[in-house]
């Protein structure tokens, strides 16, 4: 999904640059210089500024894809024979109730002393299990 967003940024930016360059070279504006080299310079500079602005806005859009995902933060402390079980997502690995293509972030922190036990489940029980103690 992210590569599609960045491909969109590149293609739209190129289209805007080409469109601006074509418009300024083919239309007769009174404020454009008379010399052909100067007309190319003005047209290229204008097309670069407009396409750069469009590319910057679309780049922000394409780069924020992961920020859309919800973040789950869990912090816990255990001592003696205490037990901590942190589950960032249900253990059945059911589909997420988030935007399509977004992966929820799970941040888990647990501290244990003594003979305590920590069981952290980030996404599903087989991939993200971390035991510390």
C-alpha cells in the first residue's frame, strides 16, 4: 500500500511539472520574456516550483501511512512471584477494526524482579511473544 502511495506521488508530480511546462511554453502570456531561452528558463522555474509544492504535499500524505494505525501502550511492574500478561491484541488473531492497510502499533514495557513471570503478546501468540524475567 505504501509503495502505491509513493508511486502516486511521483506520477502526479511529473504530470504537474509536464503540464505547467507545456502550458507556459505553448500559451502566449504578455509577461513572458521574448527570447526563447528566457521563456524556457521561466517556464522550467515555474513548473519546478509548482511541481515541488504538489510533491511536498503528496509526500506528506504518502509518508503518514503508518501514523494512522492506533497505538497500544502497556506498562507493568511485577515483583516477588507476580505475573504480568500484556495483550496488545486479542489472542485469536482476528481481523483488526482499523483502516485498511494500517498495522496497529503495540508498545509494551514490563519490569520484573524476583521470581516473577511476564507474558507479552503483541499481535499473535506465535510471533510477538516475549518472556523476560
